[in-house]
C-alpha cells in the first residue's frame, strides 16, 4: 500500500517557486542569472512598519493570539475595507491568516465537497486549481485570451456556470497578467452572478494598490452590494506594503464562512505570527504615501519592459493596468531552433532554453493555464530588467 496520500496525485508543485529555486541554484553555482520569476517587490518594508514589529517584541507581544487575528488588526482591516472599498464588516466577519494563500485555501477547504466546481479565469495564479484539487473540487478554467485583455467576459462566465458551480475566483489586478477590471467590466460580471444565487464570489485583491495610468480599483461586493452575503473579499499586506515574508493575509465575508475558516485554521496553523500582526496594524493604519512613490518606479519599469520586449523578434507584450507582471506571447518563436540545436516547440522549451543560454529566469505561460506565453515579474531593480530584456532580445534574434 502506498505511504503517501492519493491527494498528492491531484496537485503539482508551484511552477513559480520551481523557477525561483532553479535560478537560485544556478546563481549558487556561479552563473550570472537574472531571476524574474518571483512575485515580490524589491523594495524594503517601510521603516515605521519594521519599528512596530520591534516595539511589539520589546513589549512582550510574542504569545499566542486569537486564532483569527488580534482585535487591533481586525479593527484596522475593518477600517481599511470601509475607507478604501466602501465595505462594512464586523469583527466576526474578518479573519487574518498566514498570508493570502492560507486564507484562500481555508475558504476552499471549508466549502468544497467532492464534485463541486470552481470557475477560474485563465491565465490564473498557479495555486488556484491546485488548492481546489486538494479540497476535492473540480476547477473549471475559462480561457481569457489577450484579445479580451485577459479578462473574463460575461457571456463566457454564463456558459461556464452549472448547478455544481460553488465559486468563481476573480483576481484583479491579475497575477500573472497584470490586467485589471474597470468598474463597468466588473459590473457586467456581477450582473451575471446576481442571476445565479448558488454561486459565491472569491475576490483576490492582493494587488489592489498596484495600479497605474489613473486606473481606479473596485471590488465585486463594492460594485454589486447584493453579492455582499456571498462574497469573500481577500487581501493582504504582502505586495503593496513590501511584506511578503511577514506572511499576513486577511479577508472579509459572511460570519458563518469566516467561522468555518477559523475552525480549519485552529486545527492547522492556529494564529499567524503575533509580531507580524502588530506590524500589519501599523501598515494599514500608518502613512500610505510610500505606495505612490513605489508605484511610480513600478510604472517606469513596466513601460521599459513592455517597450523592450515588443522589440524582440516573435514576442508580443500587452501593457497591463496593474500588479508588477507582464505576460508576453512567445507564439512567434514556436517551431524555431536555438543555436544549441534545441527546438522551441512550446513555451516551457522557450523558458528552459532562455534560462540555460542567457541566464534569464521567467515562468512559462502554460503553468498559468494559457500559452504559448511567459510571465515576467518586473519587481526587481531597473538595471537588471534592462539587462534581462536585452538578453531576451538577443535570445529571440538567435532563433532560426
């Protein structure tokens, strides 16, 4: 009898983590590698947030906390939702988890029964379908090509809904494409969901503050208040506050769902780090001006990367509205041969040969459910991005 669980047969390791690990290994072996696989800002956590953590340690705030988060952080989250999203929650409608990933995972584990379906627009974050599979559900990917701005169209959502549909997951701005729904585009989606009261909405708003060109962010329950009672609005401090390693995510939603998620959390990790929670209180309540300053740099990097990639032979790179990713098509390189003799027959071959020959680590689009393409994170220093794009231009130019 097999020792390992059959559940492992349903999931794959994270492609983004795999690329980052491979890049690290090559760097350790002495190779000149530019890693553009990891989705984390290169900016340091702001000083006031770090200081809040230090003060928490000095004050002895290092014990277990309530499973779902300290009251002070829940209050900060409630104020944030009211201030920025026009959403009203009570403390029993808010949960804090060890990163946004745990919050999403707990919600799926708390609600999915065998055979339940979860609609996931593709390209999608690599972890969504794997979490659904671990929970025993079935992912229903809906392809959203570049021609639709990588966005779910209402008519495609309507076609995907069945009596078995339990959730639809919306990520805006998107990982991996950076595309973001305007208020009118989101309203068209929520209009469909209003007609299907058995379908719940999970919004992954982790990149909410990372938007450019005067784009205005909105979230589903804000756009369509009638969905409030069946929407889980997920967010966190990782991206906008440069706190990826602190591992704090949170969500607002119906009290019954939040309670169920807390039950799962109580029997797995229990509370998130007390110190990281106190740092997050300061993040949400403290000065926010650094976000605009960081975004100015991100926008400049986005424009640089989009411009340089569109000068590479066989590459087409749309300009995204937000996050810190671009998702260029490499369809024009498929079928060509690298100087090494290797055939570029799909996007995985493209990214593998790019890493081997030019030392640039990116993630293949097929891992996100839509290829041939690749994802670049431009949350790294500008000089490295420029160098990486020159290498990609050279790589593509050498394909025959």
